[in-house]
C-alpha cells in the first residue's frame, strides 16, 4: 500500500471554491491519483516542493499574498505540469494562462472524466514521476519543531525521533499535507485507510491518541496535534504558529547530523 501511494502520480490542487475543490479531489482520487488540496496559497507554495506533485491544478484567478498570479509563481519555482481552471466562457483567460506558461487549461463546470484524461495525457510526457522514483533526493517536511522524513517514514519533534507505527506516521503526514487546515475523521479515514474501508470512524481517535502519547514523551513542552471539538484534527499552534512551515529537500545525513 505504501509503495502504491508513493509511486502514484501526484496532483496538488489550489482552488478556493470548496465545491469545485471537492469535485476535483474526489474525481482525481477515483482515477488513481494521489491528491493534496490545501486552501491557503502559502501552504500550496510550500507543498509544491515538499509534496513533489507531478501536476499543479490551479485556479487561474488565484493570487499569492503579494498579488501575483499563483500559477505563475508555481510555474517559475517548479518543473511540474500546470493545469489552470478558468470559468465558463473565459476563453481569453485560458489563452492568457497558456501564453504565460501553463501546460493546459480547462473550463468550469468540471467534468471529472475530462479532467482525469487531461492529467493522464500530460503524464504521457513524463518529466517528474520517473525522476522522482530514480534520482530525486528524499524530501523532508519541516514545520517548526516537527520534521517529517517522508522517504524513511521517520518523524522528529524538537530533534527527538518519535517511534511511530505505519498508521500513526500516515496520519501525521496527512495533517502536515494541509498544515493550516482541519481534517475530519472521514477525510483521514479516506486518506490513510482508503475509500473502501468500512468500520467505526473513531479508530482515528485511537491511533491519534497513541501518537500523541509518543509525541508528548519525545517533547513534553510541545503540543503537535490539536483536536477541534465536533470537527476533527489539525496541527497545533506550537507547530504552525511561532515558526512558519517550510519544505526542504536534503539527504538523510542532515537528520543524523542534527
């Protein structure tokens, strides 16, 4: 299962419209893609590096905090394919984003079959997936005091290694994928156990409770996971507050030398 997740083509979605984002996420996951869909544009910029996506699906009208088109910023800082979403009838916008460097453009309303087909068509000219499998260094995701070595599947808090199970690591990794957002139990079940899993959703609480104990033992003064009562879970302010998150790509020796 872990191998399938790591080698599945990855898509990072940057869309502010919640309904549009949900349609794209559900359709692309059903088509076999590994999908991350943060809301915050800053988180999108970080995950464009740490998530190592093959395709960036970006709202053509979405801007960075500096007022620049997000798709242009992502295009200039990465080699991933960029597929822009424009509104119905906005042919001038579609033409403009293509001239500005986007690889493809699609109009709303989205038809998930067409969206998946366009993504597969771009990947028939692979320039990231094979490189990631064969030669890319292991990505480290650093969020304040928390470090996730996604290659070795190791977690560190305040420099102390946390001995996690496969499920615990995957849950923590998902929280880091959208560091400023709340994950519901159902979203975590779908991401970690898979859409075909059937059972009590509170199995998430059990694994996160065990993970919390391990995190507290490694760094008693640092809170990593916060429960949003009645909604779900997110990373705590100790992680995403005082120290802004960043993504780095390094060799394993970096962790060992810390």
